[in-house]
C-alpha cells in the first residue's frame, strides 16, 4: 500500500499508486498525505538526497518529506509552502547523499500547486539518470508475492528497514516482519542482503530490456 492518511480519498491513492513516477502529495509543512509505492522505494534507495522522516519523535504523527542537505531542505520547504498556499511552486536540484558518482545520484524535485486541493502541493522527484524499478505486478509474477509483500519488497530494496516500512505503510512491525519472512521464502533468498542482490538483478534485467 502507498502512504495514505485518513483524510485522503481512496481513489486518489489508487491513481497515484498507478503512476510509474516518484510523486507525493504533501501539506504546507511537507507532511505526506499521499505517496505511491514507487515513490517510497525511489526516495529510500542508496544515495538518494531526499528522505521520509517521522514527524515526531518515536515514529508517531506520520512522515515528513525533506532533503538531507540543509540548503536543499530549506529551499524544498519554501517551495512546498508556496505551492500549498496557491503560489507557483518551482523546482530544485537535490544533492546526492554520499554516492561515489554524484551525477548518478542527482535528483530534481518539481513542486506544483494543486488548485483543486487548497493547502496541498504535489512533489515529483526525478533521477537525472533514469533507473529501472520493478513494478508490483512484476514482482508478484516473478515470485508469487501478494501485493502487500511486493510493496514491502520494493521498500526494502529502496534501503528502508523493517521499522521504516511499517511506519510508511501504517501497519505493525510484526506484520512487516511476517511479510519479510514470506518474501525470503518465496524468493528463495537466504537473508535480506541476498534478496537485495536478487532485486538488483531483476532491475538490471528490466533496464536491459528497455
């Protein structure tokens, strides 16, 4: 499942989750209202300069979108606040997070107003170097994952831990741990590191076929 707050329309969640892009709907304080599965995986991949962090200590109160570099984070907050108040928004380059190849990890964030939803903004994040990411349908077909298991697998392959996946999905840690056990069993992976290598192979195969 994507991140969905209680006041978000289910149909809007379904539409956003179907998009093959990294896109999030946030409020003026950058609190995430909607985020597609692909978005969570893309944001949490190694080297990404953006992050989803708990809005309050202890992982309560939902998640907030931020950039890891201080100057990028400040500008992103300003653009989001402007767009949520009906302004034009804007775009910025997000610096990479400790990647060996800075160009490889460079991202661009586009912040747009949502005229039909005052107080909210759309944030679209793109990699300057396009990456292949397996879809939920692809993972389900390859490994026999349920939709929920495939979504957890995408989160894990994006670098998130079990706790982060549980927060982003709004479920208990025990639920995610059970899904991880099912993922490892169905994929014949010995452990999460082995599964990450398997996911990298799947992504490389997708990239070669494009």
